[in-house]
C-alpha cells in the first residue's frame, strides 16, 4: 500500500486525509503543529496515525500534501527539500495562491521536478479538523499547477489519486493565471466585503442605527468579511501583484460610477446596473465554489415569546442540528424574522421540508433567485 503524509490536519488537510483514507487506497499519516489536533484526527478516524515530527511523517511517503496556511507552507517546503525523501515522492499543497509557492519550489533542485501545486476550490466558513468532511471537494474544481520541468507521468499519478479521493474535477493551470482568476473571484471580494464592513462600522461609532438597520442584503454581501484574518493576511501577501492590478481596475470602475453620479447622468447609472444584472443572470447555478456556500433559510414566525423555541424543538424532534439562529429586526428583503443556519445541504433541505409541512412560511433566498418555488 502506498503512503500519503498530510501536513496540517485542519479543515482542508483533514478533508483530504478522509478522502484519501476512504477512497484513495493509501495509508494516511498526519502531522500537525498542535498535538491536540493530531490526537483528535487520530481518534476520529481522519488519519490512520499521527506523527509529532515532520521527518517521521514523511519517511517513506509516496505523496506529501502540505495543508497549512500559505505563510507556514513556504518554510516547511524548504525544510522538506533538505530531507531524504523517497525517490519519486510527489509533493503538493492546497494553498489558495500558487505563484509564490511554485517560484520557491522551482528554486529547490531536490524537489523542483516533483512539486505539483494544488488548490481544491471548495471550503467552509468553519476551520479545524472537527469541520473536516470526506466529500468536501466533491464536484468542485481542483486546480493543479505542474512545474515547468516536471514529468507528465507524475501529474497523471497525482490526478488519478486525487480524482478517486476527492471526486473533484481536476484542471491544470498556469500558476499566474490561477492567481489572477482566483484574485478576481475570491480575494478581491474578500477585500471589498471587509472594506464595506469597516466603512459602515466607522459610521456606526457615532450613530448605532447603521448596523442596527443592516439586514439581509448587507449581510449577504459582507458574509465573507467574517473569515479568518490570518489566513486572509497570508493570501493577500502571497498574491500582491495580481491583487494590486485588480484593485486598480476596481478603483477605475468605482470612479466611473462616481463620475456618473456626480454628473447626474441617469442613463449611465442605469446602464451600469443593466450590465451587471445581465452578467449576474448568466452565472452558473450555485455549486461548490471557491467561496464557501452558506446553508440558511428564514422563517416568518410571529414576534411572540416562545415562537423561536417551537421552531427549535420541531427541528430537534427531526434530529436536525442548527449551527446558528438569529432574529432579524430589519427585513428589507421580505425574508422572515428568524434566520436559521445549518451545517450542510442535507439538514438545510430537510429543515425546509419539516417546517413547511408544519404550516410555517419558509423563505430561501436561493430558491427565490432561481425563480422560486412556493414558500409554504
Ligand atoms: P485550518 O482549518 O486552520 O487548518 C490548518 C491546520 O494547520 C491547523 O490544524 C493548524 O494547527 C495547522 N498549522 C498551522 N500552522 C502550522 C505549522 N506551522 N506547522 C504545523 N501545523 C500548522 O485551515 P484550512 O482552512 O484547512 O486552510 C489550510 C490551507 O488550505 C490554507 O493554505 C488555505 O489557503 C487553503 N484553502 C482553504 C480553503 C478554505 O475555505 N478554508 C479552501 C481552499 C484552500 P492549529 O491547530 O495549531 O491551528
């Protein structure tokens, strides 16, 4: 049996390890900076066994996956390049940016031919091994960035293993192209969401109505501003060039609408929104993507004491776990007063069925976006 070492057993490393163990037909050894995480990964069956030293974990490994934050991946790659790895061992990572890691790997002759960058383009708003799922990457794109001097047979070997283990759609890309595309569809939106929240939070300091009135639309648009700051610091630092260019384009786009507004040019303002509406309507259906989906719905219960308890008990009776529950005070989207968030799609769908069959009005904004089914 071949051996795979997963370094960093968090959300992504843990999910990869589970897939490798369940479907990859390889022995999976884990390593993590935290011994508590390693113990949990072992006891919950995410890995076959754990090692407290990197050297022990990668000994005789046929595959090594680095699944750490991007900032920790680079020094670990240098450490690995100084070790005696098994001849032909393939190294890969899962980081959200590819240019810097590929550049570093190319400068390390002992591993340069066998380091194939990777980016599974699915995730979750949660982190850590507890959130790991064996099918997290199913049907999502998984980008591979092979080295220029590498061999095609190594790329095929890795693709075969990852297809089986993750059930993702493997695609090959140039690292700079990957960073520009992901910069535009994921990194730039994270910057904009955080900037918008910071701007409104600034206004809110002198007048608390700003955040009190912030409801559905603002919440949807800024959901990703709650992501892990350290991870996003590392992502931005490792994709600076592409992001500076993309932010320049963004500032120009803002300047155009700013000018139109200043000039009171209603035709330009309307065409700005028309163009965006037409493009937005052409977007493919919601599926696994680089920005993690949220499984939520709204329930229109009367604003009486005990109503929230009734909904929670009903879902409890059906064994549906709620990961978050909140009361929406301002309802600009016409959504219900109670916002429920679930761990995954299965609980989300089951909850809607149970609530509707008990006569409650349930609003799922994604259904409405698709042309909507009945809310009852
Ligand atoms: P995570 O859940 O926080 O897992 C990271 C794991 O690495 C944690 O167990 C952490 O241990 C460990 N770790 C951190 N620094 C370490 C070090 N220096 N030495 C050893 N172990 C260390 O994070 P994640 O979401 O899995 O992200 C991992 C990578 O996946 C990142 O590069 C990210 O860019 C990429 N990625 C993330 C997503 C996403 O949606 N989250 C999607 C695609 C790709 P502790 O227990 O000490 O924290």
